[in-house]
C-alpha cells in the first residue's frame, strides 16, 4: 500500500481528483495519510477533513526564517514516513534537504507543457495568463518528479489541451484542469503505486 502525503495551497481540486479516484478504484493500492497546507484557509484542508484525512498547516510565515521552516517541514515529512509526496498545487518551494531525503519520491503537477511556462514566477493562474499573452494554440499539463530545480525534474506524463479563441485565463485554467490535470495526476499515482512507473538515475521508465 503506497502511503502518500499531499501538499496543497488553495482550492484543492487536484486533491479532490485524487480522493475521488481512490474512492472509485481508478487509483488502487494507495492511501492518503495526511494533507499539508501552507495556507490555513485552503479549501483543500476542508476537503481532507470531509474525507477523514488529517490536515496540517505549516506556513513559512510562522517561522523565524526560511531555513527554520525548511528544517521543520522536512522533519515533519520524515516523521510521517510517506512512500510518495504529491505536490498538488503547492506553492512553496521544496527545501533541498527534503529533495535529497525523498529523492524519486516527490511528484508535482504543473499546468503547462514543461518546459514552456514554468519555473520561478509561473504558478496557478499566472501560467495561463502567460500562455494567452504568448498566443500559444496548445497548452496542457505535466506531472514530473521533483528535483532541486524549479519544474525541472524528470517528466512522467504530459497531456495537451487546445487554447480557444476567446479564452480568459480562468476559462483556460479550468479546461486544463478538466482535460489534463485531474486525469494525469491520479493516473501517475496509480502507475507508481502499482510499479508501472519507476525512476532510476533521473530517468523515468514505464513498465508495460
Ligand atoms: C493547479 O492548476 C496546479 O497545476 C497549479 O496550481 C493549481 C492548484 O489548483 N500548480 C502550480 O502552478 C505549481 N507550479 P488546486 O488547488 O485546485 O488543485
């Protein structure tokens, strides 16, 4: 049984997609043991509570400096002993010491086709604003393993989504969620839980 911790910051629709997929059997062999949010008001915490899953709030704001937060956050994850950490709209940078401790065991969903529209400053709605500004006709979402870089880890899966003529950032964000994120992330977790995805020396392999 794959024990996962899901880290969130806001609405938690990706968390909900994971919980729904577990309930409906689209993700098997997996249990969400804890949800961690950096934002006490995150709707995601409510979603966890409604599912009887423990929710924890840990924000850098509550610590003297970033280093102290990083240590506390990493220590909390070590204490929870997850098999996999899932960043589902988590807008806090993962400390290097945590990446080292959980190498190959942290995944992230990003709302674009990496390497487009990613890296520092590209999160949430901003990603879609930039895609519209640039006038791309196709965007999408990416699930990847997390390394020391920002959105630079090995890619697990991607799905393309069309940009329509009169899209606003909000409309595009919703379409990318519906057509890509809520499908890709549960699928990747199920693949990892059932040994269909592995990572060795930074290379992702899909076992058929
Ligand atoms: C999602 O679109 C996710 O891909 C994005 O934040 C949103 C969270 O929504 N993540 C990033 O931008 C990470 N760089 P949710 O809280 O409803 O799942």
